[in-house]
């Protein structure tokens, strides 16, 4: 906390005393001055109240749900209240809408115990009376492994040994995992039981799908301690459990992105985009995942509109739907705006919570790191955001823009607390530290303003071959993106 307070003091002194931060030949004094104004407005601004309105007022914002749709209208109103008139909702279609109902589970033998369970997202209901069967532990979901065990799987409830399934890495395993529910159903499985990783039988929300498709099998998360009990009993004798879940599947539905724009004064056809996903899972209120990112986008629109002078390039502000189902909203946007992608000089994404800020991840691109470094040295280093990571992660909404060759920055923060609460009922407003949150917003604002006003783009767009070189470094990712239709090798 002491470090965070020193960051606040640094920015506040710089703003209110009218001083400038460390100068760089590539960041003009005018850009530095405006960046300080933006930071000052953020620190004294309404971010926390806006976050409270969103999370307490609308709760979990599952893509396409009534809560998500109401929150979209709220966000449009927020942009307009800030004086950003060029704002609209852009719709896209996902294969299935889904709403959680209720779930219960019981170990029948060899012990009689209630189980802590919740339906996995996009899972169908069980038959009215539920399903009951012996449990079989599976640690290999490949087509050959399931085929070889088909006689043992038939009529059973499959429990996943996730530690072994994902032992060689998430992206390598995930294409196999997404295909497994249909393979398990074909083998005669009754349902899928997925052990939770969090302690104290806290259950998160996940899906085995990529794309918003209803699963062919009932699937549930089971609390970690309950799962360990089942596994211990399986070492001695058969375990029989009963599961009952009731959900609602609405078929294909429209989901909305919210996009606003402040037009540039000198190069209006060139643009940067500041984005975050607006949807969340439904157990909590989506505060760190991704209320803080969404409010950052809104707050940057407010502060930039408030200073009364447009940037050189246009700045777009995007709140995406469908991220949790596979980056669907941001991907849909890139496809709808393919004709404009060549004019996009950079995308800034924030979706890692509001932990203590570090800087930016540049997604494996040395040229982006080189272009960002002067901005980091001049504007970000002294406010705690000077770090630049070469890590490449296709895990949030910068991804579809990266595939188009656009220089992509993903905001880099400490994720210790985030990893403990995201996707769970604990993801609530009270988990957000306002100083870390506002420090992060100031860093994003300074970066965005500098890139929008730079003499030239921070890096060129990559061609398809250049993108492919980076994608293939995450084994299994190209396969998943190809299967989902988001990538052609």
C-alpha cells in the first residue's frame, strides 16, 4: 500500500504543481502535460462509484442475459453523459443463450454425503429425475483414449483428472477438452464432473466449450474437498453419485458490444482502441472480471472528453460482449470492420483485474516493445507502469486484433488476488483497492493519449506469416482457433 500511495503522490504532485515527468524526444511536453491532466482527473474522479453502480446495480452480466442487456443501456447512457455522442451498440449472434437454474448433487455409495456442485456454463439440464451412476476417473480425453475405454465409460459419470489433462499446458490440452463432451456422450457417459481448484468448496464458473455452444452432456463443477473425497473413495471401491441440474437454453441470440468514439483532429481515419469485456460470469457481480476494466474504458472516455481538445488520431472505446465464451464480441468486431483494420494503429486491452499495476504485455512483439519503450520511460515509469513484458497470451480481447496484425497491448498487473476470486461468487466490489485501480487507469490513460498523439505509429502491422510465427509458440492454440473458425493457418 505504501508503494501505491507514493504513486498517487507522484501523479498528484505532477498534476497539481504543473511539473512534467521524465522527458523523451518521442513524447512531447504537450502530450506529457495532457497525460498528467488525465491522471489528475482520474484520481479525483468517480471510478469507484461507477464501479459500484455497475456491479451492485446490475450484478453478473452473462452474455445476452437480461442483466447484460440492461447494463449495455446503462453504459451507453454513461458515455453520452460524458459528452461522447458517437456511441452505439453493435450486435453479433452467438449459437446459444444460456441461463443458470439450480443444481444439486449427492454421493449415494459408499457414503451418503451431499456434494457442493454448480452447473458448468452452457451445460444442458439433466432429465427431470437427474442422473445416477458410478464415477469413472479419466485423465486422457483424446479420441483414442475415450474409444479404448468406451465399454468402461458407458453408463458412468466421468470425473476429470484435470491436473493430468492440463499437465502439458492449457492451450495444448484445450482443443482436446473442447471436443471431449461429444466423444464422451458417444461413448455412453451420463454426465461430466469437473473438480474445482479453489479451496473450501468454493466453486467457480467455467465452460468446456469455446464459442457459446450448448454442451451435449450435463456438466458440473464440484468443490475441491468433495472431489478429493470422491477420489479417495474410488481408490477403495466404486462410488455412486446422483446429479440434478436445471438450466435454460434459448437457442441463437444477439449479444451487444458498446462502441464509442472521439474523432481525431489531424488523422481522424487512423484510430486506436481502448477495450475491455463487459460481460461476466453469473455467480458473482463481475467486479474484477471485468468491471474494473469496463469502468477504465468509461473513465478514459470521460477524462478525454473533459479536457476539451481532441487527440490527433481517433480513439475508440469498446465494451465487449461474449468474451467469456471465446472472445466472441471482439472477434465479431474485427470481422465487421475488416475494411478499417489497416488504419488501426494500436489496441489497449484491460482484463486482469485491478491488482498493483506493472505495465504492459506486448504479445511477443519486439517491435511493439521498442515503440512503447519511450512512452514507458517518459510517462509510465514514475507512476508504477514502466514494465514491458514480451509474454504472449491469447486469453482476452486483444487476441482477435493481434490476429489481424494490429499492435496489441494487454494491461499487466499483479494477479495474485485476481486468481483467487475471478469466476466465483467472491468477485465483488469490496475486493477492489481504489488506489491500485486508479493507478492502473492513469497508466492506461497516459499510454493511450501518447499513442494517439505520437508522430507515427508505435509499430507496423504484422503480416499473416508474422502473426503465425507467434501463434505457433502456444502449442495447441492454432488448432483451437482453426476449429473455432477464428484463424486460418
